[in-house]
């Protein structure tokens, strides 16, 4: 005896299951591959099912948008036109499962917006029979919802990065950071500031977190930590990552100095003593110069400088000319007393 395999007919009602039943694509850029996924169709019936997939645009207001030729669909506004799915007969044995690849590529000229499509899986002896069944019976279906957006750009830049002060005398060590999102998509940067000493060895790190930055937004980040640093000059390197899979980064370098407070006060005391010493030395030199000038001036006028005193702050007085000496012994020479 020969047994012929049971096959479907137009009057046979099949129980098919499609996995997944709904696909939501939250954001896809025009001109990009929005989806590539395997679809499983299981035949829960006792006979073989010949399946002909039907792809239609779906309107939330009017339902399925019928067409006779996919070429009639607008390339810039039809999700059904962008769907690539096997549409010839798919033969599924009783209790068996068939898999097909679903691929969606949005047109480069597509109009941004929300799109919906429906893939139904009617059965029949041929394509016309399957299409007729699809119109009469509630067949297994896969609904696709797509949100098409403009070209998305993830781009951020450092607007400001500097230490809280040029010289730290104690903890915490802090930095001011300002990031601007110059792209079209929100970014969530995260990273750290690594501190290096003058020999290039890592002296510590400060983690940075700050949340999401919307497009065209400038956000301030504050980073500070207590670090065990010795006196000297240090380099701070900013490493910031953002974007899909942290594929983009921001880097910058600043410098600062660290001097513990006790050493800082000691240095100030030493500087103060040096300034006072220099002032005393200069004052003494000025006093000596004035004294020497006064002595020279007196000697040049022929006066007796013995015992004369010169006050540094006293104003110089005009010395009247010495009167002509008389040849008479009764008129002795006048002597100017500089002590007056």
C-alpha cells in the first residue's frame, strides 16, 4: 500500500503559531537596517501546511492597506515596501516549525514618523487560494511597529575642565567639568580623572557620574575625592566615555600643585622673614648712603663735621654763604655749626 501525505486544501483550517507575534522598533534612522530577525512559524495541525506570507501596510485608522503590486507602494512612506521576507510557499510538516529571516531596511529618502505593517500567514493550495483565505479567516499574523527618525548623531564636547584651584593645601582634591551635547541624541557620559605625579606614576583617581545630557544641553559635573598626595606638581587626565557601547570618548589634561598646609605655612614664614630681612638691609644701606652724602657735603663747604649728626628724615637746609674773611685779627673766621 502507498500512503500519500496529507496536504492542505482551501477548506482546511490550520492552527499556526508565529513567534514573535509583535515587533516594536523604537528608533531607526532612515537609510539604515532597522531589523534583521528570525521568525518561527509552527504548524500545530495534523496535516502539512502550505503557507504564503502576505505583507501589508497597516493604518491605525483604516486597518490593512491593500495593494496588488509591491512596486505600487511609495518608497518614502511604506513599511511594507521596506520589508524583505520570503513570500513564496513555505511547506511546514504536521507539528513542524519553519524559520525565515525578516529584514527591514528604511529608504534613505524615507519620511520620519511612525509606521505599522502586518505580515499574515494564510494557507492554501496556491497563492490565490491563500489570499482568499487571508481575507476570510483570522490567520496567524505578525505586527511590526517602527518609529523612523532622522539621522542620529552622538556627539559631545568638553566645554570646561579645570582644577578647583591651582594650589591645593589639603583634601579634597576637586575639579570642575562642563560637557556640552552638540549631537542630536541624548548621551550619558561616564568616566574618571586619573592623577599622575611628576614621574608619571598613577597617584589616584576620581570617578565621575552625572546622568544624561539632552541635545544642545550643557551640564556641569563635579568631581572630588580625598587623595594621599605628597608635595609637588601633578597631572590630571580626564577619560570620559559615551555613546553606544561607550564607543566615543572625551579626553583632556590639566595640571595642579599640592602642598600640605603645614609646609605651606612654613614656606610663608620663610618668605616673610626674607622680606623683613631684605627691608632691614635696604634701610641700612639707605641710611649709610645719606650719612656719607652729608659728610661729603660738609667737607666740600670746608666745615667742621666733627660731632655732626644727620637725621635721615630731616629736610636739607640751605647753608648761607660764608662771609669774606677779614685780614684783621679782630675778625676771626666764622665756623658753621652743622648741629644746629
